[in-house]
């Protein structure tokens, strides 16, 4: 009897459990010619989505029967959102009801258990979860992802953020949502593509949490006002109700929602809608104007209102359309003649038709993703449709082949924002006195002229004072802003890279100081325009250019100039000697005497004219031109030598970095800056040849003691160093282009454009120039102007080539004329000798041969030298 009672109790429990799980179905399983088999479904009938899916599947099975005269037995089980209940329902459908395929469930937590059971039994599971991992379909061979991937929504949201020029976005998501990681990753990537980023992540527990108000209060105290919401329906409703209580649905706030919440806005009651005014949403697109959807909509509203009269709105959502398409896909697969389990799965994956939710086809075991979304704006008692966004095409007012797509939302309608404003919100709130901007200031700056942080002791309290050129420039910039910007300085004891990183870590809202603008720092922050010159320079000790004083007299001219002067003088002396040698006995004599006379004649013209000793006009012209040239050269030489004797002559001790590297010399740089890394990675100095300094006053002694052969400093800091040490050191070598000094702000900061514009005004109106000059003048040292033309040491022939060409040409012309005349004179003398010889021969024809020869010789030898034919040259 006890055993029988136990058996009856067990059977009663099984029947009760079955009755609880069964929601609806066609119970008549009598076999007939039109019967195809049994189809199972698992839904969460406690949720709006589950209720819509249940009704839509029933309509799909009925429509399929009416169209094809083929009947399915649909068994629907209620999981109540519990993964364990879903697993039990799957076992019941497979083992008891002998289903050939299972539709659903809605969440991945449920799907993961159901898919494992289905794969073991080789029953196709058509998942309706939003996000199914790729590895899941590979591991569970009978799992089919039948709900389109909606991650393209993230690109639509990023396009909206770009259109409205927001740069910082806060994402609010559900902590236990399996799809959240994929959503956050894709949204972050999409925002980065348009120059924005996620500034803050807020994870909310799936159940009502007392800390939600505290989390929203923290968001309210921050500057950022653009929130993207990825939550389930009940959690999102609670979020917006609390946000309205905290006045976060007012002016300057921006709320963007996505699926699944955005596709269910039509189902909200008036109270919920009132707390969501001004929200912008991205929801899945349904081709509502097609006749097939209109027919489905009519049937759905009737069926849904009769089954769920307590629900206010009976309109179908994308989830109803997708459930209808999934049921229709399964029915088509089971209607084929071959109905083996593997064949049913194969038939499902070969589906290709236009469904209510869009095109139905599969790649692998996954349905094609969605590419078109609708942009909505909550306003009044419901929402209005702003337009559409399509992947790769952009925004449009309507959807159609002839529609014009634009990458800007200007084509869409007017947006009604929270607080009832029509203009686009800024997306951020300026700091207030209660919440001022936190600005980090480096304490390790080597040059205190730019930024100095000093502790001030007031009794037991310690405060800090901040001064320097960077602080003055920042204060001047704030005066140019069109609004008041409360702030407070905070000291930071660390490297400049670490200071910039603190902005990314949200410890500082900005950073002010001698902060170099570098590419690698942009991953943590963005910068204003540089307020100083950019560049990295080398500082080395100087040495005197006139250290060889014994040879200072030759420094006015280059070696080439000296050689050219000597050659020109000798050439002019030779020309004058050649012309005057027949008229001046001093120019004749032995070869050595003539050479000495030629050299004396060449160089004496530099100091005297000697015109009264010259007999030829040619030599006089040559002498005058050369004397003019000599006058110019001697005067230039005198002036240049005077400047060399009176002005300081300095030159760098090291010419370039190659000399430093070849000599294995030590170089110095600032300890907390980027320069050490730049020297190693770009200029290729050995790490053990680089010495870091923590204070600016250590540089000069190290250079004088030759601990380092050179310093590498930012150009603005090099100016300060040379202002203090202008007599001993010099800037040399090339300037390596680095970004200059700027102020750092968070990436995408809304303050950055305003601050940059104000800083440009400070530079353009001369304020920065005055501040910098006052700072440099306070060092009380004059800089050496190494670019002064007076300090160019030796003059080359290029300065005098016209004069050299003139005197050389004159001398050459005189020489040519002399040679031409001498040649003509010699020709005339030879003609006279021949004529007289012929006359003598004719006159003395009868004389003896010896006497004739003697007379001929006498005639030739007695030709007078002072004959009228002799010409003076």
C-alpha cells in the first residue's frame, strides 16, 4: 500500500510539473497525411519578449498550415527565465514529447544548457538569444543561432555621437548580462573610430539595488552627460525612474538606448514614458509597410490581447517578428520529405526567404546579421521616428532603393532632448565651485622658471604654492575663456609620462607644466596647441676661435683668398716688368736679379703707385687698376682684423652628435622627461653614456667639470639655461622636432577646444611673448648672438671676384696689346733688312764673293736701334 501511495504521489508530481510547463499547444496528435511532426519551444512567459514570442510562434504554425495544408504540433514550455527550468523543459520536450526541433530560449544562460542537451540528442536548437559565442556553434553541432547579431547597433550609436560632436560617453550595462562584454567591446571600437571613447563604465545588478541611486549621484557629479544604456526591460525602467527623481532627465543630459530595451518602448505605460522624455534610441528595423507584416500585426494584436488582457499595448516588436520567422523556418525544414534529425538541421541552414524581420539565410550555423536600424526619439506618450541608419550607407529619412543616404544626421528630423530643449546638448557640464577642475602640476620639473611647486607651512597645515611661466600662461588662458572655470592645483611627484597617465586614470582632470607633446602620450590624453617653440637641442661648452693668437693676422682672409692675392700680384708684376724692361735698366741683369725685381715690383704696388717710373701707358693702366684693387683689399683686411681683435669669438666645443658617439662621450638630460628614451631609441646613444639630472642647477657644473660633454634640452628650457650661462655654453647642431609644451586634458574633453582657442589668443595678443621675455630678462644675462654677420671669421674670394676679374682682365689685355705690337715691330725690322740686302747685291754684283759676304754682315749688324721705325711701347 505504501509503495502504491508513493507511485501515485510521483505521478501526480509529474503531471503537475507538466501542467506548469505547458503554456499552450495543439494537443491532437492524431496522425494524418498533413501532419509533419512535433515542434518544441522554450520561452520566458513572465517577460514581455516571451509573451510576444509565444503568440508569434502559434500564429506562424497556423499560417503555415493554412498556406501549405501541413500541420505541426507546437509544444511551448515556460522557463520563467531560469536556466535550470529551461534545461528541464528541453529534456521533457525531447524525451516525452518527442520533438524534432526546439525554438528558443531568449538568454544565453538558458541556451547554453539547452544546446548541450539538444546536441547529445541530435535535436536542432534554434537559439533566440542576442549573443551566441562563435565557439558555441562549433562545440554544439546542433545549435543554430537564429536571432540576427545586432552588434552593428554600436556603429549606429557611434555615428550619432560623431554627428553631435560628443567625445566622452558613459556606458551603463547589466552586470550579469552575458552579451555585455561583446557590446562594450564593439561600442568602444566604434567610438574610437570616430574620435570618441567610453569615459566611465557603470555595471548595475540585475535586481533592484539600493546602490543604484548612489551610482547615479556619482554620475551626476561628473562632467560628462552622455549615457548609453544597455539594460534589460525591468532594470532600465527602474534606472530612468530614479534618474528623473535625481533631475538627470533635464537640460544638458543625453540618454541613448539600444536593443532589447529600445524595441520595447512601445509597450510602456504612461508613467514609464513620462520618465523617459527626450531619450534617443536605436532599435531593430521591421519592414512594417509590407502587406505580410500588416496581416501578421492584425492577427497578433487580436491573439495577444485575448491572452494577455492586462497588458496595455498589443503591438508586435522585432522579437515577435523574429519568433515568427524562426517558427516558419523550422516548419519549412520539417516539411521536406526526408525528416531525419540531421536532415532537418541541414534544411534549416539552407533556408533562404524574406521573413517578417528581414532576409532569412544562414552562414555556417548563424543567421545573417542585421544591417539596418531605426532611430527613435521618446516624446509625449510614445516615440517618433527620426529616420534610419544602414551599415555602410549612413542615415536616411526612409528606407528604399531610391532613398538618399548621408553620413550626417542633418537629414533626420528635429530631436526633442531631455528638458524640452531643441538645440543639441553639449554632452558635458563645466566644473563648478563645489566640483572644481583637478589639475596636476609636476614637482620634478628641472627648470623652476617654468613650473615650481613649493610647500608652505602654516602652523600644522601644509599647503602648496605654484608659480612659473607655465602657471602664468595657464592663468592668462583662463582669462580669455568666455566662461568661469573653477580649478585647483594638485602636486604630483612623478615623471611627466606618469602625470599624463593620471588623467587617463581619472585622478586628474588636466595637467599643467612644461609637458612635452608626444605621440605616445596621446593614448592617455589630448593636448592644447603648444604654447612654446618646439624642438630638442644640444648644449655644449664653447671655446675661443682666436685661441691661436700668433696666426691671428691671417684670419681675415681664407687660404684661397691669400693664394689668389699672391697669384694676382705676381701676375700683375710680371706684366709690368715685361712691358717696362726695355726702358728701365734696373729691370735688366742676371736671372736672379730680374726675378727679385719682378717680385718687388709685384708687391710694392700694394703700397705705392710708382707711376713716375713707368714709361708705357699700358703698364700705367695696369698699375692703376691693380692699385684700386689693392686699396679695397687692404681696407677690408684692416677692418676685419680690427673686429677680430675687439669682438669675442666663440665656437662650440663639439660640432655634432656623431663626434659625441665616436668619442664615447657622456651626455646629460632631465631625469623625469622623455629625452633619455629619445636619446637611446632615436639618436642611438648607449644607455650607459646617458646621465640623468634631477635639478636644473646641476647642468652647468657637470659641463664645466666635463662630467658630460653635452646636454640635450627642450628648446624653451635651453633658452632659460643659456640666459643663465650665456658666457660658457652654446647651442649647436640640428634642432630635433618635438611637439613643444602644452597642457594635457582627457581624450575627447569638451573643454579642450575652448582652452586651445583661448591659448591662441594669449599667443597672438603678445601676452605670452611678454611673459617669456620677463622670465628670461630676470636671469640678468645677455644671450650671444651667434648669427651676427660680424662674427663670420674669414672672407673668401667670393666677396671680391668682380674686382679680381677686373684687374686680371685689364692686365691680360695690356699684355696682349704689348705682344701684338712687339710682333708687328719685329716683322717690320726683318723686312728692312731684306730690302737693304737686295740693294747691296745689285750694287756690288761684280765684287768678289768674300767682300760681298762681309758687306752683308755689316749691313745687318749696323741697323740703327734708334731708327724712326722703332716704336715706344
